[in-house]
C-alpha cells in the first residue's frame, strides 16, 4: 500500500502548508565557524557588521520591489462564461450549476507571464464568497514563496474599471461587490483558500495570484488548519505519485455550500456549511498510449466545523449530494470525454486506479470515510 500521508516533516508538503526545498538542499552540510570573543569589538568586526546590515536592508528592499512588480502585473478579468480561460477546465467546459444566482465569472492572469491565465473563479457577489475556484497543478516545482498581501478585484464593482488588481485597504468603492480583509479581522474565522497557494509553488507569481479575497471563504480555524489541510496535502501528493506522466493534466474544482444564515462582519459575508473538492487526473492526452486509461477522479467533502471529518465520493455520487443540498438540478463538474471508441464519464478513466488511490488516502488519514463504491 502506497503511503499518501505526510508523517515526515521533510517529505512532501510541510506541516505549515509549505513545500520544503529539494532533498539536495536539506542534505547540505552546515558550515560552522568559531569567532574569538576578543575580536567582537574590533574595528574590522564592526565594519563587517555594518556592511552585513546594509546588505540585509538592501535585500529586503529588493524583495519588496520584486513583489510590487509582480503585484502590479496581476490582472483580474470579469469574463462571461469564462470565455478567456476555458482551458482551466477539463475538456475546456466549465461546471454546470443551473441554480447559481448572483454569480460572476472571473479569470485570473498575469500580464508579464505571456498573459497567462492561472485559474478561474465563479463568485457570489451577494454572499461575498466564491461558489467555486477551478485550477490545475501545472508543476510540482517548489521555487515560489508565499505572499502575505491580499487584493481586490475592481471589475466586480464596475466592468469599466481597470483589470489591475488593487491592494485591500478597506476601499469603500469596492466593498458592495466583494469581501474585504476587514471583514475577516476579528471574525474568529480563517481566510480559507479554495485554490491553495502551495499547489502553485513553482513561482512567486503563481502563488501571489491565489491571494485574491474572491478566492477565500470564512473557514473554521480547526477545520482549515487541521483535517482540510491534511486533505489538500494528501491530494497534492497523490497527484504527484499517480498523475505526473508526460501529457497528463491535473484538474481541480474546489467549492463551498453556503449556510442558510451564518455570517460575519454584520451580515456581509456568508460562512459556508461545507467545503468540497473534486479532482480529475486526465490521462486522455498521455504521450505513452499505455497510460491513456490511467486517469481517475474523486470528490471530497468536509463540514466547516471543529473536529470535522472528510467524506469521499465518486463524482457521480457527489453530484447527487450537490443536487440535494443546493438549488442545482443535475449539476455537472467534469464533462464527458468522447473519442471514436469510448465515452468516459466524470473523468473516471480507470476505476481500479481510483479505488487504489482513494483507499490509500483514507487508510493513512484518520476521520476520512468512503461514501461510494469505487
């Protein structure tokens, strides 16, 4: 049985949701040196410390400059039916939810990365939380750093506004259309990413674009930092192990089910009852023909409460759950794949592979429960 847990802090994704650097870096010997205490007051030592301080300050300003340049190049485009970022979705077809109201489609991109679109958000502008975020794991590289700033999307307030994202400064011109950072402060809830920052650790830019407040919803801290974090890590590692062959694509849709009345910030922002993730390993374009039926899919659901559990479904069974708990009848997450010889429903290319991966995830995580027959 393959181990899909993260029991070693130097394996896979770290406890903080960060991905450690390569094992080569972890294994580098530490160079130690000894300084005679009598030299610490010498002119040479003081001069060295002054240079060291100036160098550190310079590095800090350089980092801030680079971050600002990245930030100024992040664009958020309100795009009806995701027409400019459909490649984010499996088969280039967005999910179907006929019961969604007050929804706005957003494409996130960066103008200096070949105008690359990074992910897509279906946003509820009344509840001020996303219906869902759709994204891919493009790379398992780990060069990027986490950003601490949050930003807003001007075009949610007015389509004539610039696509350039803006820093969150509790700006009144945007507050009617989206949540602000001030809504979360002192609320008792985390800003829960739907599209996880650490899934995009290949570059600083890839991580930065996930810090839109349209990509988060109020999440109970114990749930966010506990079992939901374990799920995110387990899925990342499972994809790395099972869906990293040439030509494979790794699609995710992470969404919420809003509550009927629980809100923060004087009723401005809905607190979801549930968070869910549906994933798809698309093997249809594998370079090696023998791997084109190795893809698999599954869905995962957790209640937004303390001491929560994770429930695992086939996509088909999860769609039935969504139909019962939302106003959408016959929703669809992953469109059918059809070629001359076969039709693949719900991205379930290989049911045996799905069962193997799901059972590995469940067996290595407490309070994970299978709700379907894979």
